[in-house]
């Protein structure tokens, strides 16, 4: 009898397991926007109230500046960003054939600066890099996330998925424990959200500034008391890549506003 | 040949001894009996008032996930059961093991093991080889939770 009970419990546990850590069905995916109150939504919706638009405007000015020895502005090669940059942020990170690995939008901007402008790299979270990436991503606002289809990205996406599922840190939690399994719940009173990367770089009220997806990922890692990867680390790009593939089809909102 | 092995074996034995000493330094040893830890980790009963303060302090992480019978406290989580009546549902021994290592009962639980340092991955430098709560803090929280009776 005892043994039968134990077997039943084991069978139930096995049967219940797939219910956890399941990927979110496409029709249940929700942007962080939908978890916000009406005030924050209104702030994002109105370009004259959205603080992120200040970075977009600065980015437009930088687009036309010539920062390096090559005396080239972004605009000298790419022309009007409204046409040439439309949809670009919606497919990044993208595979770089020369490097043999994916690069995110910030890394692409810095590669362009090094190769075509002979200008020094901009640091992650520096005003100019945030401004340029916000301006470029803003050209994709409203467009569906459309991941780069290069088949050589597959192993990098798979590694990003593994990282997303891996428990880590002193609190021993995986991204998926909250953002796949408990996005309808509240952590200390705050909505957990699904972690969909639709609005980066985004203005976070908690930061009082614009920030990149890598900044957000590092913040979460510190929250679970894990060692945050350094800015630009391959693991962060792999996570960005997986998150964008997970959000395929969702519209870009840059610059989003979030609590 | 056989002689030259001796110092190696001794060295290995010495390293093992040092390792287990370091582990013992980090965590107080405890004995699981049934589904609990009957003995206090400190050998003394905890302080329920300090335990209440710890439960309500966000850095202990309890109320990030749990709500409880403290109506004036804002921003309680709803990821985990309400703590009201927890002292009626579990004995002090059971509460202690659930705090020390909840994953023993359910490997898929999201409740951290508050008094465990092994089996963790990629722990941040500031927290490496340290339990989330000290033995004293575990005892204080056990003492408080035991007072939350229906």
C-alpha cells in the first residue's frame, strides 16, 4: 500500500513537472507595458512626456556628427536613419561573419565607430551609446521583432536558453523561475512581468535614466545574488539573443518607460 | 615507489581535513530527523521579536515572496503561501528544516535554501560560501513563525 502510494506520488510529480518551466504560449505573451498603471502608460505613449525621447533626439544629433579621424558621420554612409535603420533593431543581436559570433546593437555601433569612423568605442550605459542605440531602435518602433535568421546563430540562442533556465546565485533562481513560471504574480508587491525585451534602451523610473537590456539583465543577476556578467560578455549577448527570439513578433516600443 | 606515494596520500588526507574544517566553519552541523531538525542550530531558543523584524526586513527575502499576518506592511509578495497559521501547520523542527533546505521536500521549489552553501552556481563574490541567513537568524525566525498560530 505504502509502495503504491509512493509510486502514485512519483507519477504525479513526473506528470506535474512539465507544467513548470514551460515556455509562454505565443497568445499569452505580454509586454511589460501591459503590467503598468495608467500613469506610466501615459508617460510612454506621449512623446512630449516620455523622458526617453530626450536620448532619441540626442541620438539624432550624434547620427550626423563626425566623431573620428575618418571624418565620417553615421549619416554619411547610412543616409537618413528613418529609412536605413527601419527594422534594424528588431533583428538584433545579429550574426557577425567576420567575428563568427552574434553582436548586439551597442556592439554594432562600436564596430562601426572603430572600422568606419576611426573613433574610440563608447562605454555601455554612456550617454552617447544610449542616445545612438535609442535613436536607431526608435526607427523600429511598432515593427515586430524579427530575429536574424542566420542558422549560425542557433548554438548561441541555445546557450542563451540554457542560461535562462539555469538556477544560479545565492538565492538559486533561474530567470525562468520568475519570468516563465510566475509572471502573473507579484514580488514584494511589484508585478513580475515576462521579461520581454520590447522597449530597450528604456527609461526606468527606478534608475531615473535610460538603460540597456544588459543593464537590466545585470540588475536581475545581482537580485538573485549571482555574479553579474561584465558588460559585453558573450553570455549577456546570448541571453539578449534568446530573449529576442522568445519575443519574436512582439512590437518594438523603444523608448519604453518602466517602473 | 610505494614510499614516494606516502607523502602524496598524507597531503591529500590533509587537504580533505582542511576542506571539511572550512565547511564546518561556515555552517553549524545539524541532524535531520524525519522531516525536521529537532535541535536548535545554536543550542539555544531563538528570539521571536528579532525573528519578526527579520521576516519583515526585505534583505532576509521572506516577504518578497510570502505575505503574512502583518496588515500594516506594504509590498508583500504572493509567490508563496501566506505565513498566517504557519506555526499551527508545522512544528519548530519542521519549520527549521524548511528554512535550512526546502529543496529536500521539493527539488523544484523556488524557496531558497537559507542555510546551505553547496550545490550553488555562479554565486556573486559578496555572497560566496555564505548562507543566506546565519544560524542565529534561522533560530529567531523559527521562534517567530512558531507564534503564528491559527
